[in-house]
């Protein structure tokens, strides 16, 4: 009898935790749109200039999922990411490092979620010059980084 009661209590706690997690995940969802004025690399995806929609959602354990879809064509991609709390964030912005006429997405700030997500520079991207003749790679020079801010407009979904 005591065993059945403890199983019932555990089941109730699990149901409440699942319900809380589901409400938290739906509450921490963001929909938006942005216009990319230049070609950019975001993770493994190469995005041409154009109009995009953005959806950010979270799992109950805090893992984020970012989905980007092109409004001008069939291109879409999604990936998982972790963010850091940024309570002072008030704007929705994509930060890109410009390299000539292209860019690399480095961060996404979302004011409604109070969060900043950072993205890795794609493998093989060289942001500085290395000394190839030295046995150890030494930084010789680093070009100034042009940080481009692409605004994200929240949409009500």
C-alpha cells in the first residue's frame, strides 16, 4: 500500500514537471523576420542576401533551437544552441563579422527572451594571418573586424 502511494506521488510529480516544462518551452519562443543585406555564413549554412524568418524555441532543459527559413526560396536550416542570460538585452539583433562583401553570424540577441546566443566561426575560416614558416603558429596580424548589426523584427505568432 505504501509502495503504491509513493509510485502515485512520483507519477504526479513527473506529470507536473512535464507540464511545467511544456509551458516554459512555449513561453520561451520567439518568432521574427530579418533582411540580410549581404551573403553570410551561419554555422554550416551559406545564406544569400534576402528576407528570412526566424524561430527560436527552447526545450525544458534550456537547449535552444534556431530555425531560419528563406522567404525568397526553399532554403531553410535549423540547429541546436545554448544561450546565456542577458537580462539587460532590449533589442533583437543578429551580429555578423564582415569579411569583404560577406559575413559570418557570431551572435543573436533576443530582448523578449533576455538572452544572447553565440555561434562558432565555421571551421577553416581564417580571421587572421599565421606565420606559416614558424614551427608554432604565431599570430602575425589581424584585420580590424567590422561588426554588422542586422535588426530582427518580432512577429506575433
